[in-house]
C-alpha cells in the first residue's frame, strides 16, 4: 500500500525537483530548479518492470524516478534525463517544502545523494577517492595516502582497500584499526571491498551490508590487465634477459594468465601456458601459444621467465633445480602462492602482490570507483 501511495502521489505531481545545475526555463526554489514536466508514461513503464521489487521489499529498494526535464537541443526538440533518489532520507527531502542541499553523484545523466567513507589502502585508494569526488559525492577518508584525515563517522557506504585485510589489520601503511569500519556503519550502510569474509558476520550483526567485489566483472578483468602490465614491468627491471624471443612460462590460465600470456606473445616472447584443464590448454594453443600440463611440465623447464598465477603448489624443489641460470620467478598468486622458496643464488624469485596499486594506481583507482558506482546504480559517462 505504501508503494502504491507513493507512486500515485508521484504520478499526480506537477512539479519535480531536479539535481541538474545547468540553466533551464524554470523558477528557482530553495536553491534548486523546479521544472514542470509530464513523465507519466515513463513512470508507468518503470512501475511495470519494478513493481514486484517495490511491493516485496520497499525498505531495501532504491526508488528510481525518471523525470522529463525539458531542455532544447539544436533541432528544437526535447530530450529526457533522469534523477535518481537513492535513500528514504532523500525521498523525504524530495517532497519537503524547503529541501536541504544534497550532495549529488552526477554520473551518466543520473544524480544520487550519497556520502562515503574510505578507510586505509594504498595509492589506488587515493585515486578512487578522487574519482568519487569528481562524481559529486561527499567523500571522507581515514588512513588514505595523500587525502585529508577525518574521524570515522556513519556514511551511506564505506570503501575498504582491495583486498581489504592484511592479517588482522586493514591493508595500508597508515590504515586505522578494524574497529573504524564499524564506526562508519549504520543500518543499511553498504561496505565495499575485496576479501570481506573475516568481516562479513560482524558487519551483518551491526546492520551493514557487505558487498564483495572479488570476482565481479568488469573489475576483475581490469585488474588482470593492470597486473599483467605490472608483471611485465618487473620482468624488464629484474632480469638480465630481454623479453623478445625469450622462453616464458605462464602457470595458470585464468583472468591474469590469459591477459599476461597474450601480452607476452605480443612482445614476441615464446610463451608456454601451463594449465591443468585440457580445455585451457586447447584455448592457449588456439591463440598460437604452446601448452603444457601444470606439475608435469613435459616440455621441460628451460625458461628465462616463469610467472605463476595459481595460489597452490605448482613447482617442487627438484623442478626449481632444473630452471636455467638467470631465470626470473614472478609470484603473482595470492598468499601462500605456488612457488616455494628458492635457495639457488642464480635464480631470482619476486613476490608481486598488489601490482595494480604499485604500477598503475590511477587506472586501478578509477576502475575500483567505477565498479562501486555501478553497484550503486550509476554508470560512468
């Protein structure tokens, strides 16, 4: 009944408040533009699609209101934009006689009232904060490099590092204690991050909603590209060999393995992909790469570069002894990794976690912010 009453009220309304700051033929009211428009047909189509969600769980559904804003284009016709009111507080404010000034997220033609708190992290967290600021959010930070410090306070959503934890602490050299996460939460607060399993139950108990971004697209693919580029940068910096024509072994053919193998192949390296599944080996061969079985290595281990992406044992000490002198081992998998400690003095082993934040923080932060905006219902332009 509440949903029907709200939508009935909205359909009968003659004036709607918009979040656009560009001039339009309307009277100014309370610091906003008030524009007359008929959007009954648009709203009817919206209600048809989403009425089930509205009736089933009104408190968790974020009302989406499409408003016909009249703005002339060069042809003399009118185009339609939309305003999204994304919280009960914003809806109350929407109908109040003198609405407060709301912070808006203006992305892809949508406006949203949001506040967020970023905790800890590396340089990519700073760039993510900047991207969210550019989107029009009220952003506060604690333990984020290069950003003004603020005391943890409740917010619409909280952004943790990606991945979130390093042992029992939040990731980052200046990151606050884990208790800061709960200080930023209230009922309905969404907490974004990667590897949130240790915090999940505690967040649910305090009424927050953890949103796991590990494995979500397109963020996973974006991070795979940045990780592959960082791995290649490490290979150039730490090996006495060139990549052109060098024999390279990529262990694992997941997101990172696929991108890395293709980029090495594009640099004219002689790439072999080691994978357990026959389908992955066939896919690598279809792209002109060599293929081998992880653990067996029937083609031998005469490589100048070995990149591991599998978080499970993939090499034994006997197999490490068969590597060429000067070989570079790059461990890209999450802890505990798949390459054991190497005692050979003529072989270099590098642990390489967090490459996107080390080599491409601006691109990594922008991708992280874009994934959060998409989850919030806004889409980058």
